[in-house]
């Protein structure tokens, strides 16, 4: 049994495709702003899988429009993700990581750390 999730190794797990605190890119950025206020200076970030590249573009545009940026973005691959991603709609990990990095550079947000 794994310590992190409390499940047997090699067990198929599914994560919900949404978050209860927000439902779109604008809400995500507002949530980041709220966490920043509550964090007492600790780094704030979020984890994502890339399904549609336009959705990440919307997040980048939202960061600029709201002038709110995370300290880091964690790019995840399949494994545990929303069922619709695990079933093949997600961009594989390495191309997704490259896409996120290039998109952030294009939006001139090179100070955001991209981690895996």
C-alpha cells in the first residue's frame, strides 16, 4: 500500500476533472490570488494535464489580464487524472511539458517555474 494515496500499487485511480473552487481559467487565477493572500509569502502554483492547448492559452491570457501569476506550474502526465484524459485525450507528458514552457516564453512569463 502506498503512503501517499493509501492504495495498492498498480491500482487504477481516477481524479475528478474539475475543482470545487473554480470552473474556468478566470476562476483558477482568482483562486491563485486568494491562495497568495493566505500563504504568507509561500510559493503558490498549480498542477495540470494538457488536454486542449487552447485551455492553457486561456490560462496564460487570464494571468496577464488579472496580473496574477503562480510561482510554479506542475505539468503532469497520465497515471492518475480525469478519466477523459486517461482514455487518450491528454497530450503525452514530454510534448505537454515542452508546450507549456514554449507558451510561457511566448507570453514572456519565464519567471514561472515549470516542474514535473
